[in-house]
């Protein structure tokens, strides 16, 4: 039986290269591609693939977030495509999760597919899901973030006190950190920036925005379960339905 396969990577050339390698394997059927985490979540929910090739570092929503969003309909097997650090690679190995470390060649890809087929024949969906949950738990930040954030911008490095940050927004492959009248641009994903911030002080309210809880002045209900978040500086942002659980922090169910 052919494995229904989904490719997720924000780089078009990376998707094309992976698709070319996979096309040589008659045991696979490429069911689609996604260039973002949001698109990946939609496609997986519409029709969970047997095999998912998932990039980790993507703007807006990284690969681990994608899996958190689809925990109720996980693919049969996941192969991470990554240039990630050795800690993550070690975690993949400990939990017997397949990965492709960029750059990789056709033979390494074929080996990953063979491993996937063997694993699918040996374990059920519950075992696979438990394995993924254990991996995601291990990769979550374990230490408290520092009280300052290092921003590399305009040829210099700036240290910002974290509690001075008002809100952060994504801008393609960059994030914009807003602190008072200052505006700092850094090449980084919003997800990786979020991991550096204390969870008790900052909340993700949408795919594009993180806000300092103490800067929130007012919440106004909108349509379809969304809210307008008004900050002390007058900024108006939208809390989207996907991140509705944030409302529990304010006693709103």
C-alpha cells in the first residue's frame, strides 16, 4: 500500500528537492505540500497523512507547534527535516523519531522511509502518539528565561529588559520587538522568540502576535470568538479563536 505523504517546509527550493527525491519511490504518494504551519495544520486536519515530512524552523508557527495543534489527528509517522541543534537531534534518537539533518541526500531519505515503514508495521497509532508526546515534552524549555533579551539589529546588539517589552509581532522571517517608543527588528521566528519569554508574563494571542500581559488595558469581544486586545499604548491587536484558551488567564471561559 502506498504511503500518503505530506511535505511541509517554508522554502520552495527545499520542498522541490524533497519532492524530487520522494517521486523516485513508487511506494509513496505525495498528497500535498504546505509552505507554512497554518497551512500544514489545515491539510492535516482535512486528511491526516500516513507520512509527514516536517520542517522545524518556519516563520509564524514552527514544526513542534504544528504537532501540538493536531494532537487529536496525528499523522501515522513524522520525519523531521531540520538543521536543528544537537540537543534536539539527541532527543529524536532517544524517542526513536526519524529526522533528516540538512543537507541530506537521496540515500539518507530512502533510509528514513525504510525506517518509517518498519515502525508502522510494528506499532499502533497510540504508541506512535505517546512517542511524539514524550518528544515534545522533552523539547519544551526547561529553564527560566533571563531577565534581559539580546536583540541583534542594524549591525549592533541591544539588551532589552524583558519586562520593558510591550508586544512582539512577526514580519515574514523577522520579528519586531516593541518596547515603548523603540522598535527592534530581528531575524527570528515568533515561536523561537516565544520560547525565550516567561510564560507567566507573556501570551501568544495569534499566529502573529505576543503581548506582555501587564500592557493589556482592555478586551473587547468581536465576532466568531475573537477579541480585540487594546494595549496601554493604544495598539489594537486581535486575539484569534485558535488562541482562545488565553482568555482563561483573565477569568473568561
